[in-house]
């Protein structure tokens, strides 16, 4: 599919690459966004990346729609020849089970597995971050191992603690902040995924990868948690020149 | 008290600190927030000599009671919440001098849903991710990340803008004096209108919708004839815009507003044009809305008309003033034409110039000949 550019009202354009989810398409979104950000045009108001499209919000007082359309088409063409940049893989230490992942046993039973098997299947893979949305810092991750698919709770919980790792149908994700939610909770990370006072407020961004690292004990969780709270924790980040393996 | 401040005696129904919004962070999942009625907020700022993006108090239905701890200059724009200063009625859309110890009060909404209180200098709250706007669900921005409560004392910035000698008013034709309960709102199609049956698109523009009680800073749920999708309401989640009209599988449209999530998974039949977003922000449960389809070009003209008006109110305070702007206004843009003197009104092109810190800005306005 040739990328299409359409209007979203009078102050935004929508660039659509495909009508399906794939890492290739999401890379096109990521690359176009990187190019626009690099150019720092004054008419760019904001960019909203998603699985397969990019919204470009602009100030009509500072530029003009037809000009921007052509500008974006040129950038898309140019970004095809750009070398893939490095891939960022962020390790997410996670304490599975117990009070921190109260639905781990349910997920295991539902899939005829042991809790240990759920942990090992869930933490074996890298997950692609397709976009951040729904709530500040909330990552939409690429596919879950089919053996772990579990329906949502019948009735959502009123308060899920920030850092909770959950499963809903064929998706897995992390709640960055305390919020209501209906996902099956299998664990919790001591990391802060979202900090409004930080220069990059979300630890994760579109196009990054994450890997869950099972923690051995509750002590290990609180060791990291204390470091996070006193600003002494540096997340383990690897820059890779080949794309990390993951489910699409 | 040495510092300029105001004290909240009673917060009213929902009073929050807002500016023109938090842009640049949607890629991190952070909503834009900001004023629901951006036009009124910016006009309020211009009336007191603030730059258009200064922080104001957004007041909802029942406004707050506020005590002024210093002599201030204020303005109130947007909905008519029956504001009184020391018991005397005051007018919206004009600048007002306030004495130390004076109390501003609201007697409840007469018209519209939200009003904006601008105070000369602007409200002094920390800038979080580039904005002073409050986002309550994640408790950041504005005053302590929450709605104002009784006892809060807010600091006001000093302002080096010359004191206003006389009351400033908006020209007659420009004041939004009455929002009423029946709104005609202009909409451009898409981006996912092809997810709907052609019958649904016809129904959308031919029907009268009603604002449900489920309307807040995130979105306005409407009731009325339900809209059929071609196959499914779900799309692969993509970006949203202020004014996006999404339709879930129940067929009832939802207009996404200031606190919307940056992404959403329902098909969007259309987008409310920027110039009419204030009409949605000022509509109340039970109000009726009729949508009228316009082209993107018409939407742009309507936007430029609003911007021209704000620009001409005070070019020096207009944020993001471009070096040169060309806008085409229709001949019936009486509101703008009233700002341009009679001598130049009949010429095809009017050039307004502003000298901002030694840099000349040109503003060219051409008026359609037919």
C-alpha cells in the first residue's frame, strides 16, 4: 500500500502506511516521526504515532496544508533509504505472582499450565512497543505467546497499583500509574514507567522493545523499588543493531 | 501580603487551572488538556494584557468564590455564570479593575457551560511538560494536579505590560453573548467515514442530536439516531484530535475533547472544525446539536476568521505570531469587518502591520469579492 495522507479537521493530517499491524509498518511510522522531529519545523504542533499511522498536528497560521502534504510525501520517500537506527531493548524487572500478581494462578489454570510455566513463557520473549496511548506511559505491546491467552476479569478492579503487569485476551501490558482496570494481573515491576517531571516522561516509546526479567524474591523487588524512589536506579538498556526477536 | 495572590473561598462545581494545552507529549500517551473553550481563554488573556497562552481558571456551571489579595485586573469570557464582584453584576468580555479584598462570586450558569477567569500577569503554577494545564486523572499540572478547593491560595505573576487605563471591551459584533441550547456545529468528514454506511453519514448530518449527561473534559456523548457501521466499529487504534467524533458499536457518537486520550480504537465519522469547538465546550446536557458538513477549506476560513479577530485585538500578545499571514474572509464575516475601518473595508486587500520588538509583522486580509 502507498502511504496516504488525509485531513483530520483543519489542523491535522493523518499519514496511513497500512491497514494492518506489522513491525515493518510500525518502523515506517517511527522513522517518519524521527525525521519530522529532527527537522524541527516551527509549524509542527504535535505528533501522534500509532500502530500504522502518524497524526501530524500543525499550526495553519505558520504553514499551509498542501505544502505540508508534499513535505511529508518527500520525507516518506527519503526515509525509505535511511539506515535503520539502533534498536532499544529495555529490561523490566518483574516480581511474578503472590500479592503482586494475584491472577497468576488463574492464568495458569485457565491455560493448563503451572505458574512457573506462565512466568517462563511470559518472560522468554522480547515485546515490541507499537505505541504509547490510553493513559500516560501505557505501552501497547506486540503479541503474547498464544499459550497465555486469558480473558479479562468479569468486572474491572477499581484500583490497580502502578507497575502491574497484566494479560487481557492476546495482549500483555503494564499499568504505569494506579488506575482502574480489568486485566488479569500476573506481576508487578518496581520501575516507574511514567514521571511527569522527567525530561522524557515515559520510559518507553514507540518502536522500543522490552523484556520482562523475573525477580527472585520480594526483597529483590523492594531493593530496586528503593533505588527507584531515591532516583538511584538506572534501567538496564541495550542498544542493538539488529532488530530484537519478538511476536508481531 | 507582599506577593500578588488570590484565595479560593469556595471552588464552585469544577474549577481548574488551564492554558492553551500540553503539546509535544502525546507520543508518551499524555493528553493535551488545556481549555475546553480555547477561544474564550485566549480572548480573556488578551483583554487583561496577557499573552494568549497564559494560565487562567476554567470554571464550570457554578463558578468559584475568589478573594483578591491585591488590586488586580481581570476579565471573564465564555459562558455566563452570573459572576458578581462584591455583590454587583459584572459583564463578560471586558476588563475589570478589582480592589484588594474584593470577592468574586458566581450565581450559577445563565448561559453556556464554562467561563474563563483571566488575571493580569497570569496564574503562577509550575510548568509541567511544557504546560500549566491541569490533568486530573493522572494528578499533574495546574495547581497541585487537582481541581481547586476552598483555602487554596494561588500566586499571580507580575506583569510588565502597561496598566490598562480604561476598561477594554470587545467590539459589539464579536462578543459571544448567547450560546443558547441549540447549536449548529460544522464538521469535516473523516478520517474513517468509509467505515460507515452511506445511510449513516446521511443520518448524521440530517438529524438532531442531544448532549447526554455523560459529558466532561474527556468527551461529549450524544444521543439521537444511531449510526450503522459498514462492518465493525473497531479500527486499529490510531491518533485522535480535539473534536474527533468517534462512534462505538452502540452507534452513539462521542465528541473527543481536551482531556481525550491521544489514541483511540473506534472509527471516527468526522471532526468538529476548530472554530466551532467552543460551541461544544459551551453546550450542556439536554442541548441539541445539528451537524453541518463543510469542506476543509471552509473549516480553515472559519479558523482564520477567529484568529484574525484575536490577532487584531492585540498583535503584540498573540502567541506564534507569523511574519506574514494571508487569510481570505467571506464578505459576511461582519465580526471581523467591524474591526477594520470603513476607509479600507472596500479595498480588496487590507494589510495590518505590527511592530514587535523591532520586527515588522504583516497581516494581509483579502475579502472575497462575491
